[in-house]
């Protein structure tokens, strides 16, 4: 229950009061306090305060009275009652029009109505209501504590809070990642993720709520997609937020009208409860994630001495090693670049990366779940190591469907993130996990060097590249390749003519100059100049099949195996 201006005007002592402006809102406007104020107003008036005044100092001065009333309006007071007959005998039309224009309640009182009588009637009722709300909120606090002690999940805690505040909410971590959806639709949640990535959430603007309540002053609000969202911090002992409660207000409802003292109490208790829940959950989750991550790392390194040992550990962590898995490695190529574009003030690269990788991990789990496949995952810096359950007879199809689904979702959520994928092959037995991981490592490395970032490479498609990679490890072969290609690499670095790409295209089109020129968007004479330059730099003839083979082999091997070392040579 709330004490409104209409209720106060029903007091017998105010029978002779006359509402000059704001009559249409007297049943809605809440009164939380009452005070007697004269000029100057300064910061002595609180929000939702009923102000009583004689307007002393404004006698026969319309502008002074207008300024005084404006100051009261700016203080977000509930209403202003002016005692008539001593200092002000008539409220000027200009002042009434000011109140009407700004939707403010202005009331005229006869001089004989004593302010002390009004205060004496209003304050006990306010105190009684506050006492009732406090008792009710303490009951909520007790019930929330019981939910924590009973190890209740966040879904049920959220539902309980929503019933108390008559509003939908979302619970998120400090980066805006949703922890509890509060019954919102999939469409709303997808929009929320985009807003969080764009930096709309968490709300960081410094403007605090106009409230005497210390906790309420930490509340923030913003308007998103046509709705007002109220943000309540879930604080740690250090006063740093470890998460937030977001209350989605009904359309047309303002924060001021929504935030009754009772709801402020409930939201404070809710923030404390969720802080306890998160602290416990994070401690458990951190331990679980650490154990699972260590287990996956051990699988990739082949550290298990027996199948029984691995299966026993897997069962404790909720994994089933009796089904076939294939390893894939996803390398996030441009996180630092995106951090420079997307970061908010106060963000660290580590914290921001944690948030981004968290979103990607969420999509990994979602995609696997959609395809009814299990996953085991860990993280190594900017790389994700994923073991995906597959069907042995449809290995490539399983991986393709998984990556296609995940990339479609990531393109919608994180369109600028570039991920390179290396995919291994299935190998039987416990040692097969390490072999599949080694396959994925090779596939990723070859794919990055050969195709550039943002591509996927299957180990099964790297047979020729693996041969070239082995050739690159041979010292004699390395010397031949380096001496053949180094002049072209150095010239490209100096003149930026891209002779290597020119030769690759020329060889692809079997020496057809016209087709090569069209493919490279070059004039024929420019292409011929580049081809002659290749011959002069290497001492090889592009008309000699043996020279052509040597140059092609050298370039392909250089791309796969020794590109970095050649590039590091001084000009």
C-alpha cells in the first residue's frame, strides 16, 4: 500500500484545500515524507515529499514565486501546499500554468490550517506504512535465505523475486552474460545478448537514482527497445559487482512510480541472496571447470596410463569415453583488435576476453546440444580445444554440421570475430584422444599458413601439405627451398609486388597469360613484367618443366613449413 496525495486530501483538516494543478494525478502520486520549506529550496526537498510553505519572501513578486515553485518541481516533490492569506493572497495564473505544464500538483490552503496538524496526521501514517513494508520485506528476506539454505536453483529464486516485485527480470554476470532468463522468450534473450555485446549492459552511466536509500542510489536505469530497464548491482564484499539484476518495467511505467520502498527493500534482499548464490556457485563451478579442463588437457597429452583410470575420472566429471570423439581446435584470431574497438572504460583485455570466450563456449554447448552430441572442452589462451562426439561412419558430416551451426549463430552474435579451425581424425582407444589432438594441431597450423585466418582445415585434406611439411624439416631440402624462394620474398617485401601470388596463379592456369592476367586483374604487359622479374630473381625459366616444378614445390613447401623463417631473414 502507498500513501497518495488523494488519500492525504481526504483528511478532515484538508476539506477546505483546493487543488489548482495536477488534479488528474493525485491518486497516483506517492508521498514518502512531509516537510515545511521556505526560500531558498536548495537541496532540502526529497523525492516524493509533500512540501508545506507560506511562500514567505515571495509577496507581490510573481517571478520569485515562480522560481520557488520551479525549484520544488525540480526536486521531484510529490506536491506543494501553499498557505494563503499572509504572504501570498492569490496564486498568480503564471505559477498555476507552470505547474500544469510540468504535471505538478499545486494545492491552495487556507491560512487557518496549521502545518503542525497536517504533519501530525501524515507522519504516523507514513511511519505505519514503512513499518508494514519493512516487516513484509523482512519476511521476504527470511524466505530468500531459506531458499539459499535449501540449495534452491537460480530459476526458482528468480521466480520468487518476480512474484514479490510484480515484474519480469533477468539475472546476469558482471559482463552482461545471462545467468537466469526469468521466463523471457528466446527472441528477447537473443536481443539481450546483442545489447550486452554492444556495451549497453551493464549500464555504466554515473547518474544515480534520486533516493535516500543507500542501496537504491546504486541502481541505474536505461531505455532499451522501447522499455525501461532497471539495473541492481549484485555486490561482493569489496563492493565490486559480481553480477546484476535487471528488472524490465512494463510499458509506460517509470522508475520513480515503480520503485516503492517495499520494492527497494525486496531488490536489496534479492541482490544479497543472489550474491550468496553466485559466490557458492562460482566456487563450485570454478572447481568443476578446473577439474574438467585438467582432464581434457591430460587427454590431449596422452597422460593416462590405463583405460580404466581415464574412464573412472571421466565418469566422476560426467563424461562418457565409451563413445567416439574427434578433436578440433578453434583459434580466435582477432580478439585484441576487437578489444580496441569494443572495450568500455575500465575493461581489461583479460576480463573482456573471458567474456567473449564465454559467449563462444555457450554457442559450442548449444550447437552440440542441438545436434544431440556430447562435448568436452578446455581453453588454451585464445584457443578452444573441443572433443566432439561423432558417428564413426559420418565423421566429416558430424563435424561439418556442428561447425556450420555454430558459425551461423556466431555470425549473428559476434559478426566480426574471426576463428580458424583445425579438425583432427578419430582414433580408437584412450591414446586416440592425443592422436586426434595432434591431427587437429597440424591441420590448424597448415590451414592458417595456407589459407589465412578464419578458415577450417580437416586433417584428412592435408595429405600433400604433410608431405611438404616433412620435406621442410629436411636440412638439405630446406636449403634448396630457401635459396630458391628467398629472392622473391625479399623483393615482395621491398616492392610489394606479390610475385608469389602471381606465380601461383600463372601455374594454376597452366601458363595461360591471358587467363592469369584476368584472374589477377592485371594488364597483360604488367603480368609479363612480373613473370620476367621472377625468372631474373630465381635464375629459373618458367618454360622449363623442371624449373617450374622446383619453383612450385618451393613455394608450396615455404607456405606450409618454413614461411616464418624465410620472412625473418634480413633484407
